[in-house]
C-alpha cells in the first residue's frame, strides 16, 4: 500500500457561482487525483444556495466533492446595498474560518465580487493567494475593479494567455510568480460529457427547431440605466426570426439581475404565442455545452461566448459593452444593442458568411499544468511583495 506523504499542502478553494465552479471543477478533479500531495478544502458561498438561481450547490454534491464550509448569502434583493451586505457577510464569516484553520494557499478564480472579501481576509491573515484568470479587461463591469484588486492582493498568478500575463506584470507583479498555463475553459470544452441530441431534448423538455440559439444576457453593472431596454431589443431582434428556438440561461446574481429575469418570464411564450423561448435557472456543464454544440450560434454578453464558444468552433455574437476589452477571436462578433444591426449579424451567421479559423485542441490540460506548478511552488514565509518595475 502506498504511503501518504508526511506533509500535504493545505489549500482552500472558494466558489461563489455556477460559472466559476464549472471551471474550478477540473482543477478540483486534478487535486483529488493528487491527494497524496494536497489536502484541499472547498468553501462554497455566493448564489450556490439560492433557489432563485437554481440551488447549484447540488451540482457540487453530485460531482462528489465535499463542502468544507458554507457562507450563505441573501438574494431577496438585487441592489447595491444588498451586494455590499453580502460582501460584509463573507468578510466576517471567512475571518472566523481563518481564525480557526489556516491553509498554505487559497485559490480564487476570476472577478466576481464574492472573491474580493476572501482576498482581503487572506491578505490580512498573511495567506498567499493563487489567482486564476487575472490580467483580463472588461471595461463596462465592476468585475474589472474586483479582478485588479484581487491581482494586487495575490501572490501567485495563473493567467489564461500571454497577453493577460503581460498585464499582470505591468501591474507590478513579479514574472517569477506568474505562470501562464492556459484557461480552464480548455479543460471544460475538451472533457465535458456531450449529451445525445435526443436525450437532451427529453431531459430539458423541448424539441429542437430548424435553427437554435443559446442566449445568456447579464446586466451591465456600471452603465445600468439601459439594462431592461437592451434586453428587450435583443429579444425583439431574436423573435423576428420565426424558426429559431431560444435557450436562455439565467443571468448572474448582479444588481438588476431581477430585471432580466422578469423580462425573460414575460417573454417565455414569445410575443406571437409560439413556444420558442426556453428559460433555465441553471444547466450545469454538460447540458450547457451540449446546447452550445447543437445551437447554430451563441448570443448575449456572457464570457462563455468568448471563452468556450470559440473552442467549440461556434460563432458568438457579443452584444453591448459588458465584455469590452477582452481579447476575442474572430469567431466572436461584437454588435451594438440596435435591432437592425443584431438582425443583420444573425442573418450573416445563418447564411454562414462569417469566416474564421477553426480552433485546434490544445495538447496539454491547463488543470494538470496548474497542479504541477502547485506541487513545485514553495510556501512563502511571508507575503511581502516588491513592486516589479518593467524598466
């Protein structure tokens, strides 16, 4: 029988919503496969326990991961005051966790507001943060501010590409602690279980139309005055095509998400009474990516249209400015929130006028490569960092 190592690196991993968990799943899986090296514990917060957003903690349990600690939040209101109260709740609750048990590292992914109080706590408790997906840019979302704050609070960095790596170094982070191993979206697309077309229709209770579109639309969080108007324009544009089924997934739990949800429910049967709009609180990795695979195009303002859709060789129509600043491959088409322009882009996509270079799968798994780095990096005696000067 193989002996356990005398010391395993103790790691906390934090997830706050469906989108970060679906990516972290692949890293969690690799850590589980390397348990002789790691003692990892999963902390779950955000909207995972909200019925409104699909009670996605159940997906974590189905995947076989134990939940170490839970920080429940309140999503009865979706305004800024409630968001700040939730940040305060995480700040206080996570402090209690760290006061009793301190890991060697804390792993955080992305830019959601739920990870900001985690990062602040970690810094004051002098625990090094390993931050995934830093260095990115989304100028019309407060995610941008959160991401950059977490970057400066983090000790080790795992950006998704070399351009984002350069951005992190430009922020004064030492390149010796920045490891470009690719984004976990690559593991997501390469390894998900594709559900048979007939089975997914039965599971989700619909029949595919002649044409089908996967739609995810989140509220813009900086320029908030046009969220309802912009969604209405998008839906109206889509409904002008009579033979397209529309598969909507719920937005993130951002301020004004309730506006998006209410508008979707109003349009559930379509303005003409046809049953072409299908709304899902949550789909999970396999169902979501299977729908993407079988859809003719992806549309909305979700990062999945920029990260996963190109890897699936799907055209993605990116609406508005929520993702402005991200690096986008040629399969992603930026479009203003104007009915005529949206309709014209969709027509071009359906007529296959949009040409782009097909993606070839990457050889290495980012999750496996990140775990290799986690094995090799040392646990710093302190988290003191000098500002790295490019000059």
